[in-house]
């Protein structure tokens, strides 16, 4: 049975009517930081730099399985999402 092991979604400025990927909890590119925290809780390993805020959640059974959601530091909106299992 085929499955996805790693998924990476990035915001692209010039794509119109493209593919929409929605993570569990309704999270997608353009979601707010408050929406992400409401869906997943506080991040285990947050990084907040000048240009990028990176929030990460890990599977309790494996550090290698998890989810990372990156936000634009200025707008607070999701601009990339990663999921690895």
C-alpha cells in the first residue's frame, strides 16, 4: 500500500488556482499562528527569528516523526509546512 513519508508545502507567490493541502485541524498556507496553536497546542521547540518563526511538534515515540510549521515573522501567517513520518 503506498503512503507519504515526507510532505513539504511552501508558499509560492506566482501560483494561482493551485493545489491546496490542508493539515489536520484545518491548517494550511495562510493560517494564523493562533489557529495553529489552537489546533496543535504550544510548540515543543519554537524558534522566533527576525524573518521566520518556526514551530515544531514531535511524535512522543520518535523525534524523527513530527510536524514543523513556519510563519512569516511580520504577518504571523503560515508560509510553509512540513510533516515527516
